């Protein structure tokens, strides 16, 4: 099973890993080498964006501009540690034991607007590029529309609709996050997604189909069920873990 996650606008600073320049051309230290050409195009376009000048009108924007300017030479850290925010705080990969961390590294794939799909363990720098960023000379959809071909086997899709449409993955099973009353959750659905991945990692879940995942969820008392269009996860409190 592959668990597809969206990236986060917020990212941890620093890192101790080698920079992306160590691997150029082709960035072979990243997973999914079939995306090397698209990655190189995206990085070249980011170079053009930096050269054209970025908005530095606030401290946050100035930091983002500095990250983009240094993206090829900055230190890296595993993607699962780089991304922060509601989903990644709920997953809390740093607190996982070795077995659960290994599960995350084997099964979790994150979609980056700059680097395409990356594995949880892939070393990446801090950057500020989202699906809405206008990269000179490139269009996000043209860069990544075919990237989903690198994802093989059963994929549980926890990405936002924007990222899922940017790089469609054939056969991926989307998950809807709802309250006990059946109401869709927006921002806080990320906490439920993070908690679900954490539960899977702690259990070392070994599933290869949607039916097997539903069976695991029932045995683990996780409220994940099938729907006509994918799956549904019930979250009792949007700030906490799924209902048990």
C-alpha cells in the first residue's frame, strides 16, 4: 500500500543532509527517478523566478524568498520531517518507534509542487512553492500531470483535491473526512488524516487493497468505511484523533 499525502505550506528549517546539488543532474537521491526531468524543469523555473525578484515585503515572505534562492545548496532533511502543520503534527513522525517509522518510510509518499512525488525518507530542502505558484516558463499541470504513473499498486489518497487533480493517480482511493454527524470537515480534516496514518504506522498495517484496509480498520476500531466513491473516515474532534 502507498499512502499519498499533500505537502504543507509550513516547513521545518535547517537540516543536516547533503544539498540537492550533490545529486545533479537527475537528483538520484530522491525516489521515483522517472520524475527527474520534470524536477529539473521545475528547479530551473524556480531559478528564473528567483532571478526575476520575489516579494520580500514581510518577514515571512523574505524567509520564503531566501529558501527559494538557496534551494539547490541548502541542507536537506527527510520529507516527513520537513513538512509541518496540522496533518504532520497529528502524524508526529518524530515520536514514532523504529518499526512505525520504518512503516512510514516504506509506505508514505508526499506530493511536492516543486519535486513531484517524494518518499517520506527522501532528503529535501526548505522551499516555498505551491500548486498556485507561477513558475516562469512552466505550468504546474504540464509539469506534473503524468507524474502519477510512478505510483504502483493500491494507493490510499489523502491529498487535497487541488493536488490530486494536479497529478492524478489511476485507481487511487480517496478518503472523505466527516464529523459524526456526517458533515464534511475542511481545515481540520488534516488532523484526522495524520492520525489515520499514525494508526496505520503503529499497527504496521499490511494491506494491499481497499477491502483489506477496511477489514484492518474494523479490527483496529478505526471508523474507516467504504463509500461509492472511495472511503470515509469519521473524526469526532477535529483537533484530535479519529473516533474510536
